[in-house]
C-alpha cells in the first residue's frame, strides 16, 4: 500500500481508522480516491477482514468502480466479501435476510414508478376520486416525501386547503396496506423497512453492527433523513463511520436529501474528526475559477476555495446559438474539431443538460453525423411497455401476490378474460379478503363467471404454475423465459398492437433484449435465480447511469449524453453544458414554485466541475414551442462567471430566421474551425 500518491490531508484521512470521520471537500479534490485508498489500507495494512467493510455510494457505476479500484490495490482474493453497494442494493440484501420479521415474504416485489402509479390510480378508483383530476405521480411524490422524512401514515398531517395533500393523506395508509398485501415494497420502503428492522430487533441490529465494522459513505451530502438514520444505526456500536461529501454538490434536496446531515455531522457524532481537502486534481485553473465564482453566490454553505497547481488552461467557451438545431450542430462541429486538434476519443466528450427532453436534438444530430453516442437516463429500457409486460410475467412467477403485475398480464396477451370478469374476480377477492391469486386458482368458485372465462382463468393459472416449476428447476433461465414468451405468443400480440411493423419489430427486439439480459445475468452469477434477476432489474431503475448494457457501451468509444444529476462524481476531458438559459438552469420549477435557486446553482457547479481540460457553455436565443420560436434568456449563472474567463465565440443575438440550413451549417463550421486553429 503506497500512500505517497496522496497529499498529506488525504493521507491523514486514510490513516484515521477509528472513530467518526468527516471529509468535507470540494469537487475533484480526491474524496472518492480517499475512500478507495482507505479500504485498501484497512484491508492491506490493518488486516481488517474485507467482509467487515461496507462502502455505500449513490450509483451502481460508482459502486463498481470502487470495487474495481480496491481489487486492483489489494488483489482479488483479499477484496472478496467486501460490500460495496448503493443504499438500495444494500437494503435489498438486508431485507432478503430478515424481512420476514416484518410480516413480508422473502420473494417480495419492488415497485418502481409505473407500478406505484398504477396502484395509486386503482386506489383512487376505489375511493371514487376522479382519476383525471389528480396526477398520480404528484400524489406519490407527497407520499414519498413523507416516507423519506420517516413520517408513517398515521402521523401524516395534510397541508391545509391543499387538495393534493388531503388526498395523499387518505391514500397513504391504503397504499401501504396494499403494498403489504401484495408482498411488495417501493424504493422508499427499502430504506424505511431496514430502519425498522434495526430499531425493533436488537439481534438484527447487533448482527449488522458486527458485520459492518467499518462504514464508508461517498456523496454523503445527498443522504436523506431515512438514509442518515440507517447509517447511524449501523455505525451505532463501533462508530467507525467515514463520510465524504461536498455541501456544494448537494443536488437531491428535491428528493428529500438533507444538507443538515453534513452540516451537523460533528454534532451528531461527537469527537468526529474533520478533514478538509482543498487541492483540486481534476480541472484546469480557469474551469476551477469559474466554478468557485459561481458557487460563491450561495449563502447557505461552508466557505471553502479550491485551488490547483495546474495550468490555467484554455478559456471557457461561451457559444450563443440561434436555436436548438443550431446548438446541436455547433456541438457536433466542436466534437469534430476538438477530436482532430487534440487527438481525443469520442468518450472524452460529455454533453450535459438539465432535463432529459433536451437530449432529443443532440441525439438526432449525432445520428445524422454518425457519431457513436450513449444516452444515459431518459426513457429507461425497463420502463417501456413491452418490457414491462414481459417482466410482469416474471414478477408474478416469483411473487404471485403481486397484484399490480398480475392484473397487468391477466388478459395480456388476450385470453378471453374481459374487464367485467376481471372486476368480478377482484370484487370477489376483496369481499373474501383473499389474495387475488388464490381466487384465480379457485375460479370455479366465483359466482357469475361464464364457463369460458373459468376455463381461461384456469388455463392461465396452470400455465404460470408450470413455469414456476420450470424456473425453479433450471439453471438456464433465459431459455425458459424464451419458451414462456413463445408459448403465450407475446410477439404476435406486439404485432397486433400497432400498424407500424418497424415499431413492432423494435418492441419485439426489446423483449428479446430482456432474455439477453437474463442470459448475461446467469453467466455472471454463481447461483442465478429468477428472483435474483428481478432484484437486479429493479435496482437498475432510478436515474442511474448504469444498466449493464449501457455500462458496456460507455466503455466503448462513444460521446456521453446525460443529465447534470447523473453526471455527479464523473469526469470528462471536454464537457458541453447546453441550454444555459433561464428556465432550464435554473429550472422553471425552481423559479416559479420558489424552489431552491441555490440548489440549481449547485447543479451548475457540479456541471462545471466535471470538466478536466475544456468546458463549453451553450445556449440558444430562441427555442421552438408548439412549432413557433420563443425568445430565451441566458442563464443568470453565466453572469456570475468573470468575463475574463469566458471566450465568447458568437456575437449578440443573431436573427431568428436567416440563411438556408446547409449554408449556415457550412459557415458556422468553417468559422469555428478557423477560430480553433488560430488559438
Ligand atoms: P467529486 O466531488 O466530483 O466526486 P472527488 O473529490 O471524489 O470529486 P476524485 O474523483 O476522487 O475527486 O478525484 C478527482 C481526480 O483527481 C481523479 O482523476 C483522481 O484520480 C485525481 N486525484 C485525486 N487525488 C489525487 C492526488 N493526490 N494526486 C493526483 N491525482 C489525484
Ligand atoms: Mg467523488
């Protein structure tokens, strides 16, 4: 273990191996590097058994990188058994061991947004609330917020005269009850239930306190109240909790992250050592100066300034474009020019934006120019309808009580169980207070069901029972899944669902992709199970840049497109921050609904500090809305960057309409090429 690669403060942090430690430092100062070095040090120098170490991060990608780095340093054998995971993955692991104590079964389903929304809509219907009047996701948001603050249904107090909050108060207890009846949990439950386990069962708490003697948490600034309590409980005995974070990069306040966790750490963990890092190893001087200048405008922060011993580097380019197409084209020209001039690979470029819809124009242009790219986030693969349908079958096979998914497939592909029959079955199950699955299995006992329907239901149940057995017996899950999808004629149903054969083909391919994902899962895993596969799929959700397929693509040579939120912790030689306009950054919501402008500024800071060598800021003078150009105002954050750091490439607002497309493109290209070569 060679500590000489680290600066004195980093070394101190690595050597501090007993008691609470807070490492508070700005972007690119080597916080993540301290965590990996610290793990290597504990295992390599202090002889700590790796299975006593737990490291928590926010994305799967970060978790994997961490695992790889440590493995490199201490060797594969010694790294085995160490747990490096996201909060959610960690909690799934813990629940698999102990959830039965809370009255759930081990084969629980994990509900992500779409399943949750469906459940909420069903509940609204039961309450005879007009489903069109209320947005299910907004209701879920309120419930989720309560859960993140650890407020249980019985203590939820609705906001006065707020009809959403009032309805949420009615839904919340019903929602929790239904989840439990379906043997399902949502993402917030993952954390909440583990907290309950640790609080209510001393033997469980002790087990984990012993198992995880050394805890490390990256991106600590983004933990919420529930996650914080979880850490506090886990570290309660040995108090070997090392957290690293940057209050200036807290960007999940909207999801309940509590900056107080980092600001109060010293109070909550008495005797905590605090180490600060101020040297930045990532970015050039100019980029760093811009980042410092922007973040300085926030009032709520611990004052700190980053410095670098490196060169000032190039000035930051500010490109004011005509409209979204122009913006996309300029980015392409830049990629071509920079690649050529500085001998870069495609993967050295990242295009960062505030909202996922902004990616469209760039994707089109990248495709048009034949530039390889990878899109992170956006419409998630596993959120697509055909994929969800296929997965729903698998979920029900694992957990037949999963009613949301059971209803999704009951008559899909069509098998003659119409809506009226489905309603009768549901009502019957509610009246008898029996799980729907049991009612289906005993369909002959339900009144008013026609013989044909009974036959259809029985056929459905038999089919699933048969596949449940096959999946339990086989090691080749992918093969069995392919058989199942063929037997239910999923592909035919997909083709019937649309007139567009190209679309249908793509959808059918997506189902095939699910089977492929399963095949690569079973290759990787020692003991592959259907339930294990589904857990993996669930955890890949949530705007994390890390599906396996994506991960592979990232390693290939491709330009990266992603939101500012998902770029956290990453670095790229060249970064384009696009849409630097009011209403994008800061986001419209934060302006109108008086959300935190400071959080938007932190997001801007995160974006700037992703760049190593060159940063380009772009915005458009106008963007089309319903086909008409609407003028746009440059982001206020641009004004916070000292003018001498900026290199304005285009003059004042150009006219909205102008020369023909082709010509304009050529002019821009050569103008920019020329500017580049003159530099
Ligand atoms: P962020 O806040 O963005 O997550 P961070 O503080 O976690 O950043 P790292 O990602 O750990 O920073 O490090 C940033 C870059 O600096 C990496 O490329 C890392 O390898 C490099 N680095 C860190 N410490 C040193 C050091 N002592 N000497 C040289 N390079 C270093
Ligand atoms: Mg980091």
